């Protein structure tokens, strides 16, 4: 399997909780599209397997791209890769962008899956998050997307916010179920440094996140999703059978992918690399460096690279495996080296004893009790040599 990720680094406004790379100025959007197309040309040999199972437009806000800009990407991708007939092609979108006209335009492109950043169906939450859309626009975007034939649909929701009561969280879930959305991603509100939310909490302008509320709403989320027939195939992701996200699943399974655009990451099984998280520096890498077309290397200033040690690969595998329905396979640990299997079994045992993990044959998975603690459990079984 191979995938391409395209990071579109533009947003209308900054959400208070967001620490992803983006700019609220669209001044150089055309130049950015051109540079990303050039990066695609220069790095087309990064993926050995030229058949693409998925393409993902993330950001930022990819729904700010025009139909013409999207088609430029598809035309150049199709020249260099084979897009499988059943490939998943996702575009992240904000509800306020998804007018009837925009949805119709997207239907004319190869995009077959929309990831809509609803976050909440309540105005109090949306204003606290500083989202650009309203609650009514959230509903309208779903109705228009479904009416246009986008049956490949996923939405994002946030729980644990100081503005989200248990009753409102329950209603968010009920509204979602009413639309029969096949895939839902739900995230606890987290406070990242260098975000507006972090500053507000530090200065007393906003209350800190209530971990007990987040845990309680997570428990309700898991139970409600299960009652509606959704599978929790990753800690934050729920899907009807047959609707697991192909692209994100490839990340969790360690499949290779090529990332294009500022701050985008790439992985080929042996190393990871990440592009500079600065729009001006990214553009300059294509405009000013002599001989850039001849060689793409870290010396261009475009990206940094990290070669993964055996310990790195072990840590990444147990971190992602414990978050998913597939769990950690002991056979795979054994193939990495017998010491890794021994280390894992030794350190996971206390969580098995506590009912937060379970072993079934050659597979270890987290239980419902352990899922909210996934990051801490993974850290406990890491190796730190």
C-alpha cells in the first residue's frame, strides 16, 4: 500500500486549540499550489509502490482550494502514479465552505470522501473553539453533502470542553447518529503550548480542561457508538463495518506514504522526514536554491530526516498498535528481536492484571478501561536505551 498526503497550509481564522501549521493569509495560495506540484514531481520516486490506495488533502483547510486547483493536483498525480479504482480520496472541509455550489464542484473532482470539521452542533462550543462556522452551517453541510451523493463521509467532534455539558455531548452524538454518518472521529480537547487556548488558561481567561469530564464523556462516547453498531477501530475513530479510514489505517499499520507541502511528514519504513513548517521558507526552497531540481536533500532547507533505529521501530509499533483494534502482535515483536517481545510482555503485565489490557493468543489489546490511558500505557512499555 502507498498513500499521498497533501498539507494545505491555509485557514480563514485560527481555532483556539489548534497547533497544526497554517497561515490565515491566502495571499500566496497560487504560489503554494505551484510549489507543491513541483515537490510532487521532484519526490515521485520516494514511493516504491506506484499504486495509490489513498490520497488525503489535510491542513489547514483544503476546502479553500478551488475546483481548478484540486484538478491540477489530480492531473499531476495521475501522471506519476496509478490511482487504484477503489482508492479512498479524502478532502478535509469546514462546514462554512461547503455551500451547495462548493459541494457540487467537489463532486466533479475525484474526491470521494469528505472529512468535515463539525466539532460540535452547539454555538457555545463553536465560539469557545473560535470556529468559523455556525451550528446551522454544520447541519447544512452534512445535509448538502449527503444529498449530493457523498456517502463516504466522516466528521470530527470534540469532547471535554468547559462549554460541553454531558447533556450537550449526548445530543452531539444523537445528532450524528441521526445523519447516519459512517465514520466519526472524536477527540478530547487538549491544551497545546503556543495556542490561544493555552494562553487563555495560563492567564485565567478560560478554565482548565476538566479531566474527569473528558473521561466521563469518553466513556459515554464508547458505549453510545457500540450501541449504534460502530466499531472503535482506533482510540479516537469509530466506523460502521466496511468504513474504516484507509488512509489513517495505513499510518497505524506502518505503510509508506509521501507528504507534500509545509510541515508534511513522509515515511518509507526506514526513515521519517518532515518538511519545514514555514510557508515562506517552503516556497523559497523552490524559488531560490540553484540546482534544486537536480537533487532533493536536507541541504535545500526543505526538510529534515530521521533514520529509525530498531528501538524507534519498536516504540512506534507498540504506540500505534495499542491504539487500534488490531493490537500488538507478539509475532511481529519476535521478528524485531526476542528481547522486544520479552520487554513488552514484562511491562504490559501490570496493565493486564489491572484489566486495562488483555491478551488473546498472540495479540495484546487495550480494554475499554485502558483506552483512555493509551498514551501512558504505551509510554510504560517503550524501551529507552
